[in-house]
C-alpha cells in the first residue's frame, strides 16, 4: 500500500508536484435528480421543490438542467438575495428587467398598468395606472395577474426561483398565486434551505400542499458518498484521480457536502498540500493536514491568502449582496475602475466569484459571500455600505429599497429615511402592506427620528398588516416616548395619541386605548376624520369593562360629528356607526345603515357600500333576520367579486357559511367549510368562524369536539373578540350537560355570561343564556336561573330581535321543566320550537321539539311523545345531525319502539342495502380496525371512511360500532372469522 504521507520539496518558492489551479468541479452524483427534473418539466406545468442544506448542490443541479433547456424553452431565472431586503417582488422584478429591455409591442392589456410601481422605467410602454384599490389584497392580486400576463406575453415556460428562504413575502405570495391557478401559466422550480426558512415565512404553504393545476416533484438533495466525493475531487485536479484514502479523509471532514469539498480542495491547493504520485492525487503529511470544519472557515482562510486588492473586491461584492456591474463593484471596493487590475483578476480566478449573467459579477455560492460579509468589522461594513449606497444613487433608476438598506447599515439616517419612504410608497401602490410595515417599522424603532417624523411615519403605517404583539409593543414604546417629550403641538400630540390608541387596541389593551383616545379627541379638531374614527373606536363594543351605555354615547357623538366631514368620508363613518349600534342591539342601527347610499361611482362610495352590506349582513344574522342577512351578504360578495376585494369576499363567504348552519343548509356545507379554511385570502378571524361551523357540524354528527372548541375560545379571547365567546361556550355547555358534567358546563358559561350581564348586551346571549339556564337548573340553582331569565327578558324589551327572542322562549321552557311542570314545559318548548322554526333555525327547532317530547312522556302522554320523537329523529337524520338522531333512536328503543331506518333524502343509490364500498369498510370494522387504519388500508380519507361507517349504521339501524359488527354478521353480510 502506498503511503499518502509524502515529504514536500520546494523549488523556486513552489512545491514540486503541485497541481495547476483547480478547475470548476464536474457535475457529480445528481444524475437521478437531473433525470427526474427532465421528466417532470417535459409534462409541464409542474411545481418542483428542490431542498437541501447550504452548499449541497441545488444551484448546480439547476445550472446543469438549464444548460440545454435555455435553447429549447424560455426560462426566467430569479434569485432572492442573501439579505432579506424589504423589496416588493424583488427577485421577480430583477429577473424580468434582465429578461427584456421593454414591453412595447407585447400587446399587454389594461391590467398591466398595475405594473407601473414596479417598473417605472417602462412607463412609456405600460397602460395607464388603474384606479387605486382600497383593499391591499385586491391591489396585490391585481398586480399578480398583471405579472402573470407579462410572463405569458414573454412566452416564459419555466420560472426558476432560487433561495426562496430569503424571499420577501410578496414574492412567496406570487408563487402561491401561480401554483393555485386551475390552468397554471408556467412551471415553477424553487430551491430552498429548510433550516433557514423563517418561522413567519409563507414558504411552508407552498411546500406543504399540492398545487391546484400543476404536477408536483420534490427533490431532496443529500450529501455525496465517498466514491462521488472522489469523482468530484478528481474532476478538479488535472492529470489523475484522487486516491481512495484521500477521498475517504475528505469525505469524513466535509460530510460529503459538495461546496465544502470544493472549497477544501481549493484551500489545500493554496497551501500546496496536494501532490501527484503514481497517477493519483494524494495528501502531504497526514497527521498535519487540517481541513476547516465549515465552509465559512475554508473560504475565509482562502480569502486571507489573496492580494489586498482582491480581498477588497470580495468584501465589496459581499456587501452589495447581488449581481453587480464590475464598475460598481470596483467603486464600492474603493479601487480605480480598471477591471484589468491584478487584484480584480485574482478575485475572479479565486473561484469565489463568477459571472452571474449579462456581465454582472456575484459570488458563485451565497454561503461564501455571507462568510466574507460576516467576517468584516462593523466599521468596515458601514464604510462599504456607504460607498455602495453612494455609487448606486448615481445609476439610472436607483433601487430605493436597496439604497434604504445600504444607508441603514451605514447609519446614514437622513438618506435611509428618504429611500425607505420612497420604497414604502412603491410597495403601498403595489398592495404590499407587509413590505411597507417592514420598512417603516424599522425606521421607527431603529432610527433616532425627530417627533414630527415619528408622527408622519406612524400615520402612514398600515395597521392592518401589523402582526405580533412584540412588534406592536415596540411601536407603543416609541410613540409613548415621543408623546412624553412634550415638543409637539397640541394637535400633533393628539394625532399621535390617536395612533397610540389604535396600537393599544390591536394589543387588546382596551382600557389603555380608551384613555389615549379620550384624551386625544378634544385636540383632534371638530370635523376631522381622526376625531370621528376615535369616537367610533370607543363606540365599538370591545373589551369587558366598558358598559354598553358608554359605547352608545360615543356612537351618538360620532353620528353628530359625521355631517362635518368631507363627503368622501361620510358614508364610511355612517356605515361603521350603524354596525356599532347594531352590535349593541340598538334598533337605531337599522335606520343609520339605511342612510349609507348605494354609490358605486367612486372608490369611497362602493367601499362604504361593501362594508355596510357585510357588517350589517353579519349583524342581521345575529339578530335572526336571516332573509335580510342573506340578501346583504350576497350583494356584498358580488361587490367584492366585481371590484376584487378578496379579503372581503372571503369574509362574506364565511358569514354565509355560518348563516347556512343556522338555517339548516347543511348539504355539502362541510366541504365548503374545508375549502375556505384552506383559502389563503381568508383572514384569521374569519377562519375561526369557519372552524366553529366545522366543529358544530362534527358535534351534530356525534364527534367529540370539546378540545377544538376550547381552542377556538382561547383564540377569540386572545384577539379581544369577546362577543365571539358566547356561541362556542354554549356548544361546550350543551355537550357537557349531556355527559353529566354540570360543574364544567357552569364553568364554561360563567365568564361569557358575566360579560353579557355587565355590558348589558343581551343580543349576544341567544345561545348562551339557554345553556347557562340549563346548567343552573341542573345544579339545583333554580333561583339564579330565574334571575338570569328575568334579566334576559328585560334586556330584550322593546327590541325586535327574533333570534334572542327564541332563545328567551327556550329559557322559559327550561325553567318550567326544572320547576317540575312537564305539561307547561311541553307547551313552552313547543312555543320555542315554533320561534326557532320561524327564523328558520330547524336544528334548534328539532332540539326544542325533542325536549317537548320528553316533557310529554314525563306527563304521561307516551303516544304523543313517542310519535313526536319519531318525527324529530327523521328530521335530525335528514338534516345531517346523525349523532343527535342516534340519541333519539336510543330513547325510542328504551321505550320499546323499534324505529324504521331513516332515509335522508337525495339519491337513494343502494337504498337500505350496503354499497360495495360500505361493505369493504364494515368488514374491516368487524376485524377491529379503527377508521384511520381503514382509511390507510383502502386509500381513502378518514372523513370518507367515517361517513361510510355512519351510513352503514343508519342502514342497519344501529348506533355503535360493536352493534354494527354484530348486525352485519347476523344479517349474513359479513362472515366472521371462526374462533381459534
């Protein structure tokens, strides 16, 4: 065996046997992945996800694929910079700017006018800017459609996005948009490092769900093995092969990461640690060789061996953080603009830099650039960022977002603010509120700004896009500090207090918010929009401490001040005031809502209409005016669809789903709910509403949903939406009372009922009050139950609220039953059932009739009671409340009645016989398998299996899985295995 330890010899300062400069490595070890990529994109469109750690070879795989494909297909290659710059759609914009010199002659539609904020240099060729969108998601959606059109006109077939773990939120949303199209316009290939995906990134949405109109390919790149490592090393060194021992040694030190292997070989070359012997490349001095443990260490050692000018070039390229013109890189490095300088040449031949495209220079590997950047001192970075910013200021169409970043890092506050505000303006026009928040928030918390500047920036900040209590809390500290300086005029201080009040409201610190708003109003000025908005915020029934009378007085004051406002603002304020009154249960709200004109001629007018229809439609549903609610919600949804208010359209759909739950429109409701829960345009609060409906459907089918409903209550409580606690608390109380958990039912209703009673907003008690009365009666607290019913009745007096009135009728029936008056209770339950049915709320009506039947049975009317129970069972089954129907079935059986199988309507299919698919499921039930296991065995969803089990139970007229198995065997449908 030949030893790898060879003593070095030196000749003229060089070591004999030393290799020439290592060549770029050959493409090694990724043949299978390359073939899979070729196959997938041959049947476009497809989404390809390429993941792997830094330096594993994701970019190299794409370069090899694109080498020939560029000639056959139109490919757009974009890359997110290694610094998460707040730059709307930055990678896509940069790639399109490099892909074409202009858009004249492409035949773009008027929609392309939305591209103006991103491509001001194409202003002469783009259509006029469209009317501003008042809804940021709608503006963003319009921009995405325009970008997709441009990509189509450029005949691009594949969009490659590298390093999406660094991409801005808008870029990720655009990728989600492309992959959600039913007819995807392009194939999308993305690369990312899972370990570097931020916790708040949208990337998991892209990687965790199958695209709508595309195929899907996941490629996870792993390290090279020893043989592949040897092949990679050999390809870099001319004239021989790497020895097996050398490859093994290098593989152990680099763990087979291609970039680490490459950088280690280059470093060993620089050290003259490699010699050729017997046709093999081997190491010198086995016991002295040191391979740095990380790519970073290898890169930095190599950089230190270069000429100072070359090091300056590498540092400048690292600070720029993106492909740069050689003249820009040299200027940033502080070197004369001569690309022929030795330092420039050495930097290019070091293997660290390469030509990105079109003559631009960048790091071949982002990891190397980050290593160099992070190795610099703070002072060095500040100097180079200042140089970079100054150089980029003079280029045509200066990039505002990048300039803001450079001057931020240079601590040049004046220029940082100037460019951040320019970039924020462009982002706002593009509907990218997230970028606006990032830019302005950073200025507010990290820069030392004068008070007037803080006021101006806070007023521009889109509050709806703020997320996370920590971030809002930091803003609160900044604003409070500025208010405390006492340097602002009374009006400026009031405006800042108003902003502070809104921020505190977002934190659910309602008492603190009210204190700031009340102090601000006198100095905001009569007739100012801020003063009326502050009054409306005080009038909205948020929090638990303020009484309804306090909210009501602020709403009245807002109504008195609204006529002083400009005409463009009056409708929106009137609409908000009407909704506030209706939430309090005030009849005046209907008249106020009628004052909002049907005006679609202006943006402000139609937006006010939209808000009126959605808010008043939601409140009409709460009042029990279901026909009116449906009319308003459908009209609002049509407006939202017509004018692309996507967030509001989703809100309308969620409320309509809730309405369909109430009125018994349960057919395919679960599927609609599931689609909305997965819809990215649905806001968090609306998603919670959909989840509640989903859980209520499951509970009616007999599923235990207690944990999910408790979670929903916690989320609503955390958001300060106390009015939303009432319905889920009632759901839990009813389930726990049925299980005999009286104390738990009392506990879950106590806090919500205390809120209602303190604020005296009895509209909120429609379902909660009956559940609480039920729990109090069950606990033997009949006096407390009677007091609650009396308070409920007083709260509804003089108000025409059909749903709460039906709830009150149910409360009275529960009291009568608790008092031992079954005959009277039966009459009252019948009245409650009629009140529910008049709305209509058939599920609640059926449950009231079930109680009526029990009272009839208790009063000796067995025939009438059992007959009524049979009708209730049929109604519940037809509605889809199979769990409730099974409960009634058990009651009938216990009374000696064998009810006939229930047909739920619709297509009878196999009638009362089990279908072949149901028989498959029942056989596995008999074998003792769970629904989840059955789903896996039959390749069906657990939901489908559960539905088939329930269907089989209905057809065999049983209520448990055990009874299903026994009945199927007794009927000869299933042959049981003989006992062992």
